[in-house]
């Protein structure tokens, strides 16, 4: 726990969390549910009927829809009331993002605007900057964009930045020269959060208006998916930006860029929940009406397993989105809204959960990738035809694993953040590693003590997974020390172990909370999902651990390490096939995600 009694970021790996400590969808207030319903109503009435027109980039349509979203308050959940927003909590933001996340191209437009296009000003802007820009951004009258990526600078945005800013002779402007590429909303944006190196050295953020002299936008990119969103280059040719439009401080643009990306990752994770739900619904409803061999294909076991897996991933994705929203809100509540440094302190507070935000982004984007692929498969040949929305969704989903930091970068972040905090004494990873190593070398004292309850075996196995992940991480640090960052294959495997622990534990805690509040019958589908998922997960954890340790160690040390993994990752099997049939039957009955 932190000094405020808050849960520390990354502590899920080394500490036990009680169900009551985790925010879940079932905890939403009536206000949250009203916001969620309003958001889905907007999607179903305003966006879905014009998806084909959005896809063709009909002139002015997305801008009009952004203004309608602004009228409903859907652009301003994170903008304080004093500047024209609603100033709502993070759960409210998550549910708005969930619903709009189901809209493909429009979700990209809206997400870039409300997240990385607006939040830098919310958190780092001066009072004058907030008053000038935030009301228009919250209303949708002014569209925002985030200009960071350059031809030679993608993941290495800071080191590879070539755009330069030089103070004018009269000291009133910075003169920017350079090019940004792949900028979402570029053709429509009035306001760009742009980055340049002052005097070629000091990485700095600027608020750049479209109408400033020397600012121009290139032609639209021809893309694989998200055709209805704008993606183009932004060019600065002796662009004159007033000195008062420096955002934050000269030379501290990285604090803006990297902190905002944490929020962007959390919001992207929340957005993928809506996509998962819509795609699961589409697959289930098609499977109910499509007949082969005289029966609906929904009656076939192979299709049932696909529908069950879709529902399980959606359940877990929804669960981690709410857990992270709860963590973020808990830390933000410790900062008085009246604090003149609220924005910067809030960003520092959100940084606490960088690990969880990266996990949300990776898991959510890969869950959508799996679900949309299987939705195409359920549709068969029809899924490949653009008359069916799963075809568009398949193309749209691919970008999710790339933006807000590639999934490869986010996997690096998960382990580096955990181990960095361990080395600073902020997380007791090394204490746990010593305990786990000692346990691994001792003879077993007897049969394992399994917690009581329907999910006792799964709770026990997740605890064992934590031991295996800490054991592997400690072995990697001991072997490679500061060179570990260059062993990306090892880092990815251990990060996957850590990430899946967070995901599985979150699903477990949500189901346990449901059991405590509503009883076994009401929680039976959540329980079945957790049992089936952990059964599938255990051999994957074993493979990741063995693969990493076989590279880390050799000879007797390797045999000792593998023996430890065998001890920690001994499965307690569930009948996953029967569990998935039960889940699928419920999905088919409802024609939708069942929770």
C-alpha cells in the first residue's frame, strides 16, 4: 500500500488483493449506468446508421458527429466543469469510451480527440491555455490531434525527433520546422499537440493551431482499415507558434508525451471492450440463423467453443478496464481539485499505474484481434464480403496493436516498470523472489492447501503463477542485470506471464465479488469463465517460463530452475469443454455477451 493507503501500481504481482478492493462493472452507480446507456444510444442512433458514409469519409460528417457527441457531454468527461466539461470520474470515462469503441473509424476520431488531443492541455496547460482551448474541445467545435510521430521516430519518439523550434529574434514566437506523419484527425483538427526540440536539443510540447503561418496538412493516407478517420502528415515550414503556447516547460516535453500515453493506453483498453461486445453479438446472432447440414451452426461444438472464448475474453477485458479505472480514480481522489498544480500532480499520480495501463492496452487489442478473426470464421465466406460489418471490423482492428505504443513496447514497459520499482524498494519483488527460491529447494510439506469455494483451485493456481513469474523475473535479472532490456524475447515472455496474472486475477476477483454479493446461481457464468480461462492459461504460463529459463540458464542451474517451474505450475484441471459449452449456450440464448 502507498502512503495514502492506496494500492501500489504493479503490486498485484506480489501481494494478495481482496475482491472488495477491485472496481467491477457490477459496482457502477445509477449515474454510471445512465452515462453508459446514453453513450450506447448515441452509437446506435447516430453512428451505426451512417457507418458506410463515415467509411467513405463524407465531407463534414465526422465533424458534425463530434459536435453531437459534445452536446451530450461525451467529449468532456475528463475536462473540468470550469472549462466547459463534465469533470466526471474515470469509470464514467471508461463507459463512454467502451460504447464509442464499438464504432471503428469514429472511435479513432473520438478517442484521439478526447484523449491525447485534449488531455495534455487538461493536465499541463496554463490557466490561459485551458480557458482558450478546452471549451471548444469539450463541445466538439474544435477538434484536437496529437502530432508526435515522425518519418524516423516511431517508438523512439523523443530520441528520433527531428522537428526543431528556434526562438524568433523578437522573442514572441518559436519557429518550427519539421514533419509529423500518421497524425489522426490531421485533416479536421484545429488544435495540434506537437513536439519539437528547442534549439535542436530540448524536447518540448507546443499547442499549435491549424491557422498559424507555416502550418500545413498533407494528403490523406490510403490505409488498411479505419478508412473513415483522417490520417495525414502535418508539416511545419517556419511555422510561427506564440511563446505562450509552449505546453508545460521547455525541455520537459517527455513528461507530457509519456504521461499522456499512459492515459491513452487505459482509454484504448476501455474502447476495445465495446468492440468485443459488438463482435461477440454479431457472431452469436449469425450463428443462430445460419444453417448447415440441416442445423444452425450455433449447435455445433466447434462454433460453440469460439463463441465461449469470445465471451470469456470480453469478460476479462471488461473486468480489467473497470479495475484500472477504479485504481486511477482512487489515486486522483487524493488530489484536491482546487490545487493549482492539480493537473501535473494528477499526471504523476496516474503514472503509478503505468503497468496496468500497458496491460489493458495489450490485452484489449489482442482480445479484439482474436474475437474479430473468429467472428469472420463464424461467418465463413460471408465474413469476407464487405456487406457484412465484420469485414470492416477485421481491417479496423489491426491498428489497435500499433498505436498508443506498439504491443512490443508495452510488453517491455510491463517488466521494466515492475523491476525498476523493485530496485527502488517500492515493490517487494526481491523479497518474494528469495522466499520463492527457498520454497523451490525444499521438499513439499504435503498436499497443497486449496482455498475453499467454487474458485478455490483457480485462486491457488493464480498464486502459483505469481511465484513462477517472480522466479523467472529474478532469474533474468540475476543473469542479465542491466543488459536485460536487450533480451527482448525473454522480457516478452515474462511480461506475458505478469500481464496474464493481472488479467486472470481480475476475472477471479470480480467473480468472487459476485459470489459474495449475489450467490452461486447469479455468478455461475463468471465462475465458469474464470475456471475455463485458467485451465487454458496454465500450460501457456508453463511454456513461457520454460522458454525464458532455458535461455537464461544452462546445465544444473537449468534443471533446478525447471524443477521449480514444475512445482509451481502444476495444474488442477477443470472440464473446460463442458464449461465452455455452458457459456456458449448462454451466449446463443441471448444472442450477445451474457454479462
